[in-house]
């Protein structure tokens, strides 16, 4: 008896979020990542896991609360969440001609790479879908192709990020490059109120996401 092909989805949260922001439709921010994963399935496949890699900012309370609300919605929808950290950095600003403080997300790229490689090593999936356009993931994709040639890798570049994803996409055959469109996201939105397995409401769509 044949078994279904197991699919894991690995989502670079900020890479996807900033691409959605650029679409200028706030409603798309309320995306259901589990539904997005299901939308990529081919005949004979089953969705095994969806993993969101993200970082909660600490310097804007309103954004922090919206982000935590979103994470609760994802967890209630069956998505695993792996959090990294922001680190305060000092970078030279050419416009101001001085050093300026800024926050940079740290550990996410490594967390994605480690998860994809370790999951492949323990045979947790047959096909992986990587949602990002970040060329920092080129090394892990190359390593996966070398070490696990029997496993399939699909790149799902966030909306309008095809140019940025060119280097990553160049490692894969055309069939395994599946750009995410705004239309696909519209078909994968969370309900206004998200409930957990007990029926308790754990997250509600922010009012700011109710209209473009």
C-alpha cells in the first residue's frame, strides 16, 4: 500500500509579512498559514507540518500585541511557531552621516536552516516548501539537495519578490518554483475570530485589518 507524500512548510515570517505590507491591503495580513500550506498540496500529498519562524519586537507595544495575537491565531490553526530575537545594532547612516541605532532580526535564518536539515535527517517529510525570498537560505537549499537528493524542495516566494528570490529559485527546477500571489493569500485568510480546540476564542482580527 502506498503512503501519501508528506509535506512540511517552513515560513520566513518577516519576509512574507513585508511582502504583504507592500501589497497595501491590510486584510491580507490576516493570513492562515496552515491554509496556505494546504493550497500548495498536489495529488497524493498530505500536509504534515507548518512552521512559522518569527520574532516579536519589543519597542512598540501596539505592534507587539498584534503580533502576539497573530501568533495565537496561527497556533490555534495548527501552526508551530519558532521565535528568534531582535538585537540592537549601530550602523552608519549615509543620509545622516552618523551612526544610528537600529534593530535587526537575529537567529531566524539559522533556525530555518537547522529545522529543515534536522527534519530531513529524521525523515519527517518527503517534500519541503520554503516560503521566503531571502538569499541567505541558499546554503541550506544547496546542502539539502546534496545530502537528501530523494527529497523535493519547493520555493514559494512571497508576493512580488521574484527578483529577490532569483538566486534561490535558480537552484531548483521550474516545477518547484511557486510564487505566492495576492489571490492565493485572499483564499487563505483566517476567520475574524479564531478559536482553539476547546472552542475558546484566542485571537481576533485587528480592526486595522478590516479594510485595505
